């Protein structure tokens, strides 16, 4: 019987000491991130090409707005034709001026004025002054 109580005493002490230790706080280890890769700065020509590509993408996505103006105005005054737009964009990305030339067709001056008002609201992410030209066709569908 003494051996049983001695054994019980040892187990009791082991449980007692292990429970007194309590939980240890977990230390947060910050993950090691590799240093950023060195990116060579773009040349002026590369930057201009990137800016021109951005402008082209924005102009492409905004064609719907131009066509919407055409549909509204041609419902009142039938017309069709093509325009050449030249946007003068500031280094802040704002269209400062828009030259719009009628290439063909019977497009009214009111329509051309509405086109100018629309493109003057456009903004671009560019780093320097740029001029950008594009053509747009307006035909009845």
C-alpha cells in the first residue's frame, strides 16, 4: 500500500508542477520579406510610350460617351461623319484644350461643341504635357 501512495504522491507532484508553469506567451515572429527588386528607372521615351498607351486606353473606354451624345443629337438633327480630335493634356492629366476638326460628313457645330465639352472633362494619369490625336466616326446604325 505504501508503494501505491508513494506512486500517487509522485504523480500528484508532477501534475502540480506542470500546471503551475502556466501557459507561455506566444511571441509573434514577423515574417522576413525579401527586399524589393531594384527597378531600373524608365527612360523618357519609355515613359512617354507608357503615358500614350494609357491615354489610348482611356479614350477607347470613353468612346461610348461620345456615341451617346451623337445618338441624342442625331435623333433631333440627322447627321453623320467623322471627327479628328487633338487633345492638349497638361502634366496634371487635364485636357486643357481640344481641337476638333470635321473630316467628313454633315456634323453640326452644336454637335462639335458638345464633343468639345465632353472631352474637356476627361482626366489622364500622365507625368508631362502631351498632345494626343484620335479619329471618331459617327454613323447611324
